[in-house]
C-alpha cells in the first residue's frame, strides 16, 4: 500500500507542530512557523486542521504506552525508566507540559492523560485511594520532567537514567504503598 501525498503532508504538519509546540509552547508557536518547518504554505495547515487549537489537539494525541506493572518495589523503578524513555523519545509530552501552564486546552489534555491512562494503570498498584496516589506519582513525574526537559536545570538534566531511577523510584514506591496519613 502506498502512502498518499495528503497523508505525508498531514504527517509533516503534525511532526512540525509537535516540534514547534514543544520548543516554543502553545502561545508562541504560530501557524506560519509550523508551516515553514513543514515546508508548506500556511493555508495548507488551515486546510488540514482548521485552527491552531485543532492542530494542537491533533498534535497532542499521545499514548503513554505504560508497561504492565506488578505491585511491589519494582513498580517505581519500572515507571521511572518508562517515563525517561517516553519523555526523551517524543516531543509531544514536552509540548503538553510547556503549554499546560498557560493554555487551558493543554491543561485539559494533561488531565485527560492522567485520568484515562495513568490513574487506571496505577489503581491496581496502590494500596488504597488510587486517585490520590496516582496524583502524587504525577507530581514526581511532571516535576522531574519540568526540571530536566523544560527548565533544563543542569544537575537534573545531567543525571544518568540510573541515577534518576535511584533518586525517584523510592518516592514513587512510597506513594503507591505507604500510608497517606501521619501515624499517631
């Protein structure tokens, strides 16, 4: 089966949009810049996607591809390793994180990823209150990603995968398994 020119154009626009949204954020990314990156006329972007908002929504489609996780101390390590690879392999998450701070549509998309992908996957690992525990895991994943991939704080950006896992996995495991209230 041969790929149609329209499919290639659509793919080029989406790739350029992910890169541009990831680098510039939603507010600063423009249809003109995305079109230039895709080597097409800006009118083609509008033809395929209609508006910047619709283009962002299409570019922000993302599957976390969470691995099958088993309860126990290995869950934190598996999650951290998985998220490191996902953040580094696809600019869509970076675009969402960068944009979610200032754009309600991007924030909605991040919440949707949390509600439909992360929370259900962690529900079977959490000892209780899975929604809260998944939210706490998200604080670690998103906070680390913000510091490493968006702000590029040198000490965090310089961590090897193994060092990042060693630092974050215990916190993730704690959030999944330890009591949420202070003991009396």
